[in-house]
């Protein structure tokens, strides 16, 4: 019993130390790096994992520019408008890193169609072709070679922008939220699960 207690205690202490090192090396260092940047220009500062909320009262305007193909505020979302819609982000420590884009949205399309087809680009490199129908999470993997100087431009290109009755805009997607994450490698997840199993079972 005493041996198991010491094992758990050492594990907890190790996790705390590792968390501290990760924060200092990643988030802490990123903050210092960003503070040295005087002007991000068209790019908006973004921390990986942060969910951008496009509903009324959300924080979408902190991360987007309406002139880049975004519609006005709806109760639960903003629509992409026109032939392309951009999101320009500055993501500290993202250069040379595989990223994952998650967009919670639904398609805007004519009744004769089954969905809105949307091509997704990251820094002008095509990373996905989505068939956007009902409200769902649509994802794309962004290769490590794409992000340069921590700058990332996401571009949504609907193949058939649609103008609903009573609206003079050509719409593609109605976006509820989006976020960019750094995926955990499969081998790391397996090692972690085996370690936890060995520890507690």
C-alpha cells in the first residue's frame, strides 16, 4: 500500500513539473515573443485551442475582418460571403507544426443541391474539400510545412455560393465556431494510455 502511494505521489509531482516546463517553454515563451511584435498587420493573435465564437455576443470580431468575406452578425452564426472568405491568424510557436482546423458550421445551398462544396486553403495550399450539409464539425489537417513565420491564412472557397430568397448576398457556410489545435500524435496517445493502465490497474 505504501509503495503504491509513493508511486502515485511521484507521478503527480512529475506531472506538475512537466506541466510547468511545458508552460514556460511554450505559452510563457510565446507571450514574450508576441510582446516583441509591434505590428501584426492584417493578422490577429491566436492561441492554439481557443474556440472562436461566431454567435451574437461571441468574440469572432477579435479574430476576423468583415471585409474579408464575412457577413453581418446573426443570432447563432456568421456566414461566409462571396467567392472566398479569409481568416488571418498569427499563432505563436506554430511554424513547422502540424495543425488541425475544426469548423462547426452548416452549408447554405439551393434546394436542388444536397450540400455546399467548400475548398479549404491554408496559406494558399489546398488542405481539404468539404461537403458541407447539416450542422456538423468539419475538419482539415494542415501540414507542418504550411505555417510560415507563425502566420496562417485560412481561406474558404465555396464552389457554388448561393443567394437565398430575401437576401442579396452569395453565401457559402454559416459558421457557429472554429478553432485550430495541435493534434496529439497517435504513438503519444498509445504510450500515455499504456502508462496510465500500468499505473492504476
